[in-house]
C-alpha cells in the first residue's frame, strides 16, 4: 500500500480554510510556484485562524513547534496537495486511456509493482535508445544535460500509445510478476521516478541526489546505472521530511536483499588457481563478456594472492605493493597507486595487460640489507640487469599471449 500521510497538525478549521486556496494554487505557473507559496504561507500566518492559534512545543508537545516551522508546514501542505492532485490525475487519465501529453503511471506502492507500472518500465527499456536520442536533442538545444529530459520524453512517448499497445505491455508485465531479476531493474526505475517527483514538487531541497545502482540481468551479467536529480529551489531539508519516513523501510529492504554484492553472488566471482609450485595464476578473462566489476574483483584478488604467496605473514598494503612492483621489467597502463579507487572500466585495460604479457606478472621483493629503510624499494633496471634479487631460472614464460601467466618471488 502507498505510505499513509501523517495526520494534519492543523485544526479542522485551519485545514478547511487552506483548502479554499487549492484551486488557485494548482493554476499557478511552475516558474511562479515557489514565490506564490511563500507569499501565501506568510499571508495565512497573519490570518485570524492562524495568528495566536499555532501552539508552541511547550503548549502542545504533540503538535507544537516554532512559528518558522509552522510556516514551513503550511508551504509543505500546499506542496503535498499539488503532488497528490497530479498523481490522481495521472491515474484517472491512464484508466481512461487518455493520450494527453505528460500523463504518467502512478508511483509504485511496492518493490514488485503493479502490471501498469511495470508495463511503463518495460516500455522505457524497449525505447531506451529512442528516448536517449530525443533527450540529447533537447539538451543540445538548451545547454542542459540529457538526463534532465529523459523522464519527460519517456512520459510523452508513453502518452502517445494506444489502448491496445498499453494492454500488450501490461500482458508482458504480468508475465514478469515473479521475475526477481527484472523487478530489480523496475525498482531502480521506480526509485528514480519517486525522487524526480519529490524534487520537482519542492518536497526535497538543498541537496542533489545521485543514485548509483547495480543490478543483475536475467542472463546473470551485471549492469550499472547512475541517476541524478537536481534539487528544487528553496525547498525544505531532507532531514525535516517526516512524511518521507514510510519509504525508508522499502529502501532498506532494497539495500539489504536486492543490491548486488559480489561476495554473495558467486556467479560473477572468477576463481584464482595456483600452479604446481603454489604460485597464483592470473585467470584467462574474456574481457568482451566479463562484467567490469568482476574484472576489477579478480585483478584485485590476484594481486593480493600473489602478495600473500611472496610475503606470507606480511600485512597487505596497496602503497607498499605499488612501490615494490617491478617496473623495470614491465610497465602497467597506469600506476598501482590508489588502485582500489580506480574507475571500474580501467580494470579492463589492466586485466588485458596481464593476459598479453609474456613475462612474470609480478615480483615482490624483500629488503636484503638496508635496515633503516621502511617498506620495499622500487627495483631499478640496473639491479635487474645484475640479477639482484632473482634466483637463476626463476623467470617463467607463459605458453602464449592470452594465456594464464605465472609469477615468481624470492
């Protein structure tokens, strides 16, 4: 069920008087709404029904608050009314099969949404390329980001569908009612719609949201989405939004049960084997089909496994690993400094490099004599030419490009 609205903090008489302004409020142009709502709240605060009739916290522990907060409540009351009116209109239009531009499905009531909402998301996935193309055109004409227009274009295209087309999409939606993988994507889309509506209605402000979502496709591959929403001007802080509380449990459930966790999803964890000498072997990764997150995961685990083999008992440290990497023998596409924070797409280049080189991939060296030096020295070309730190015969060749490589250490 949709979240219930909190009981009104105002008296029935005050609520009834505010309702007399609702029709006027709904006709206010978007660019004038913020100022109109401010002026209206200030005017109401001085009306006889409100002035001296708004209790402080000392007078009423349940409802009371400061005059500033009471004025915020008035503005919020009008903002909520506009949002609710828009949702009701959208539902009515969809039930009637309206093709009025700008209509949209109602917001979701559960993670596993109604067939109507799921149909809307199926349509968005089907037409994603066309939606993005039109959004880019509008962005180019205005200088704004394409994401600003994505949802608007999607709603407009949906509004042009016939009853038969919508019915066909709803039939597809009902067939996916028990598809958990698909519903993860649907929930991601729904969260975006909720945030978008909240920001545009002025119910959230003073922040900008960027929602990073990772979800599993039905074929087991991992996809990544980033949604960004701009805050409305002069809207209340998110911390003051008590009526947003009902959504928190749903969000927590999503985070705990659906959010992709590579440690729990073994289907995308690539095992690292060892050769007969116990040396970790970099697996042969299909870079064209392996999800970037899985590439990142196997590269990081390979480096750590090699460290543990070369330096058993020595606590792993990325800074030390970077400084002790044998740059005199082979060079990575980029430094190992801060590797865990690298963009996941860069790990494709790193894994590709590991697979194509024909020498040992890593050599971690213990200090030999400099007791006053902390950490591990970066090997130089000179030291390698002299054979320092390497036993004769240690170097091992791989069987060929693209095959698993072995590594050695003292």
